[in-house]
């Protein structure tokens, strides 16, 4: 199905409630899936750093999906602790995640919350 509107409204409400509990009431909950903070290029790899990255893993698959370099080159990504790495012989300008109209992107954290889509400029 290619419907971007979630049919499970309860799940959406629970995610919004987690943000409110964390931000406004100070509860020790995980309010979000992984949020990309920066991407750097070093030693032939793009390394992406996240907030809310404890227990990064692919959802429902053995491999990560949804990453691309410069928006046109699909990229094989691997998890290394709380970062994601993509091999790249040359430094690309941007890394994208979930940037297709109907993405199969599947990165999530230990709480089972999905990563948000992003486009990051890659730092040297």
C-alpha cells in the first residue's frame, strides 16, 4: 500500500504523548526515533551521528534500507554502535534517508521508534 497517512492513529497519539511527557513533564521516556545530527566524511566513509540512537537496528529486515548519497546513489549502510556508516570512495555533498515518496527506510532505535527522514550536508 502506498498511503502515507497512518491508519493506526493510536500509535501516532502515543508518539506525540511521549514528546509531551519528555519535553513538558520531564519524564524519562524515549520521545523519538533516531534524529540525525551530523554527517562527516573520514577515511572513505560517511559517518552519521544521531540523537536517540540507543540500540540502532533495522526494522523487519537484516539490512538497512533508505540511504542514498547526493540523492541519486542508493547506498549500503551499516550500523556501528550509535552511528550509521556508508562506504564512499569520494566525499559526497549530502546524505539522504527516506527521501523517496514511498520509502522502505527502516532504521529504528531500541524503543522501536523509526528514524525521521533527513538530508544532511556532509562535513569534511
